[in-house]
């Protein structure tokens, strides 16, 4: 039972790390999208 519990903790850690990477990816996509939006609006005004 102890080994099984340890395995679950390791699995949760992996899921947490994947969640962190997904969060970073979403944040990067939002920042990039905002940048492109402002870039497009800026060039539209020229």
C-alpha cells in the first residue's frame, strides 16, 4: 500500500507539471494574440 501511495504522488506531480506547462502555453498564446491585435490596429491606423 505504501508503494502504491508513493506512485500516486508521483503521478499527481507529473499532472501538476503538465498543468503548469499548459498554463504557460495559454498565457503565451494570450500575450501573443494581444500583441498581434495591437500590432494590427496600429498598422490599420497608418
